[in-house]
């Protein structure tokens, strides 16, 4: 009688941890399968040239006057670098 209870307990224990491992791995896969999750957590910056917002993951770094700036694209980085700084505001 006691041996039968111990055997059932061991079988229950084995089945419980097998199912726990199976469902645990499935939930981890479901959490990590979201497309674009890393982009949603990305910080948004303002382009110093055109003023548009863009995520840091697509930024283009460029040094202008010993300062490292991040731009939304190659074209804005080139225009800003060729000019040597921010646009002069006309009044």
C-alpha cells in the first residue's frame, strides 16, 4: 500500500515537471515571437537636420565639429555635415 502511494507520487511528480517544462518553453516562445517588439522599445530621437522623429535603431551617426550626432538618414547627415552645422534662421 505505501509502495503504491510512493510510485503514484513519483509518476505524478514526473508528469508534472514534464508538462511544466513543455508549457514553459511554449510560453517563452510565444513571448519572444512578437515581430517588431524591439522597435517598440526603441527610443525616438529628433533629426537635427529635418526635425523628423526616428528610432535609434535606424540612426546614422556623424561627427560635426567634434560632436557626434544621430540623423534619420544618410542624406540628412550629408547635408548637415556639408553645411557644418545647423541652419541659420532667417528673420
